[in-house]
């Protein structure tokens, strides 16, 4: 839980800054928070995960473009780019390199048949791709205000993520099998 809140730190500061100022101040605050978070991890000797690098790069590039060109289009694209990168990485690693990143991420903690790992990887990739598309719709369809987009970005996408995790947890519970994490495992081998 502590790590989850730590990872949300720049997003929450973005939301607060937006409520007191505007999208440009909020973008600068989120960039500064992400950079400070990264420096803090380095200074404390903590592990810097690939997701930290990706998030830092995306916020600096898209936030920087937002401030440089004084155009909020870039920051509105940021969640979509981030989600599509994650979805693309999950799909690409499986399709082109034969690696299931969800299985690697949960290595040793969850045991399932290979087919279940493939479904899990595909469902997460699909979630990220759909979430990115939803962000574009809310940001650019013309049906929502900038404030509504910020609320969706901060709370809507987070609620979708929590609901998805709950559904995935139920699904995982039905497919987990002790010792069935190898491709050779058969359903009849499960206890």
C-alpha cells in the first residue's frame, strides 16, 4: 500500500495544483514531483523499476512540451501514451520475444498453467489499451471540460484500475494451481 501511494504522489499533487491554479501549474508540479521522487529513490538506494523510468520519461517529455508550447494537448495525451506503452510492452514481449511479463512479474508468487498466464498477460494489455482510448475520448471528444478530464485522469482511471484488479483477483483465484506454473503441467495434475 505504501508503494502504491508513493507511486501516486505526482498524480495527487497534479490534482491539488490543478484545483488551486491551472493545468500548466499542475503539469509543472507533477513534473517536479516525479523528478523529486526519482531522486529520492536514488538517494535512498532503492530499486528503480522500469515503470519508474517510463513514467519519468513520459511526464518529462509530455509535461515539458505542455509547458514549452503552452498547450495542454500534450499533457492530455500523457496517460494514453503511458497506458499504450505498457499495453504494447505486454503484447510485444509475448508476440515477438515469447516472454510473458505478467508471469515474470509474479514469478514464484502465483502458480498457473501457461494458458492462464497468457490470458492474464493479454487481459492486462487489453486493459491498458482500452484505458488509453478512454482517456483520449474524455480529453478530446468535446463532451467534457478540462476539470472533468482531470477528475477522470485522477479518479476515473484509478477506479477502473481497482475494479480491474478485483476482477483479476477473482479470476486468478479460480485459475491458480499449486505447482502448475510450467507449460508441461496438466489440469489433472492439480490437487
